[in-house]
C-alpha cells in the first residue's frame, strides 16, 4: 500500500483570517484597539453591493488635489508662523517630530475618510468578496509596519532635503506643480521595475509574496509585507525618485519634497482602498495621462492583487505609462470607459 501523502501544514502567519473584531473587547490588546480607532466596530455598516455592470461613480481630480494640498500645507503654514515669531528655523530633530505628527494625523484622517466613502459607494468585486480585514496572527506586525513607515518617511524627507537656511517662505511655487508631477513619475518608474522584478525573479519573490496574501486589500494593509519590501517601499524607491528629479535640475527643497511625499502616501492608501469609484491617481499630469489613456485608477492595482501572484501585471501605481510601454497593462472590468457615470460625482470630505 502506498504511503499517505504528507499533510500540508500552512504557516499560520500566512493566514488572512480576521475574527478579532467579533471577540470580546476585554480580550483586545493595544494593536486591536489601535486598528479599531480607524474602523470602529460600533460604526461598521454593510456597504452597498454592486454587480460588475452597474455604473461606477466619478470622483473629480480637483477634490483630491484640494485635500492633499490643504493637509500638506497646514503644517508648512504653522512652521512659517513659528519662524516669523521666533526669527529662526527649528533644529532638524524638531522638524522631524513636527512633520511626523502631521503625517500621522493626515494619514489617519485619510484612512477614516476612505472607509466613509466606501460605505456609500461600495467596493470593487464586492459581489464576490468583502475587503480583507487585519489578520489575527499578524495584527501586531501590521501595526508596527504602519507606525514605522509613518515616522521613517518624514525622517527621510528631513535627511534628504532639510536646511535650516531655507524657511517656508523660500518655497518655489512656480516649480512645485512640475516637481510633484515629475517626482510621481520618477517614483513610478523605479517602483515599476523593482515591483516587476519582485514578481518575476524567484529569489526576490519571497520578499513580496506576503503582500500578495491579501487579494482584496484595504488601506491599512498597504504596507502588509516582508521587512525587505518595507525598506524598499519606504526608503529606497522614494530616494531614487527624489534623486532623479534633482538630477533633472529641479530644486526639490524640503517643503516641496514634503508636498510630493504627501501625494505619494495619499495614492498608496487610495490604491489599496478598493473603492468602487473612478478616480485618477492625483497628479498635475493627470489630465495628460487621461487624454493619452494611461491614467492610473484604483481598479488597476486592485486587479493586480486579485489576479496577480508570481505572474502578474499592472506593476505601476500612479499611471499606466510604464505598464503600457513595457507590455504589462491589464484590461479593467468594472471601470471601463462605457461603465463610468460621469454625472454621479462622489464627494471626498475635506474635514
């Protein structure tokens, strides 16, 4: 008699099972309460469920720009007020702490607002599967990853570009739109190739596979990944993007770099939200991308997670320029041109 096949033992750390929100709150640890702040159990409602052929509402670009710029420039304005009052620029450590606080406040607000919008619009592939929750086994790891990134990113901005000799009054408003657009495009180029290689090179895939355990991600799972990938996402790729724009001769001072990073971080959360909304990844170049048919939208990255494993597609985040140029574009399902209701506009609350 043939020996029975060996049982397959799955690593519990690979499980996407999420049941902790149904448990007694008295059993919760700090990570559970941390995530409950973003999605309180008592406020959860069932989002609407749509068929794939139901019309998809539209979120105008200008609403995204207003939200990002207002939240990015408030800390800059407060910084400027301090300089006017004190007559000097603060030490870089103080700047790091202040902008870390600002990033955490802004990021938390965005995540909560994305959930509010999703409760009204529903989610992509919602007729088949709900959004993944924070996994029971790795909830602490996800929390640590988010908190680490929310402090490393402003630290990176300070280390790359802060100079006490340059106050907020030195912002070059004329160059800012071009710097934002080119920074996003440069980051997308480096991210495209790093991301594609992580899928196609067997040795590198092991660092990326954890991120693909979620097939229907939510914004809190944006950094659900191996530590090596986290380092590249948070440090290496943004640095390469920054250096690329500097190499093109643009100034990229601290305050402009801060604004660029707010666009990057906003799009990261938006791209993992799964909102059933047609919204272009915000960029000053978005109208050009849409005209050329290479705009990036939420569904592009959502399909990358849903159908992509080692062999995948749609590797870029901010637009489809590099995917189209290098043959890794993928057709959309719900957000096709004929399925968008341009008269049904979605609001993204400012406050």
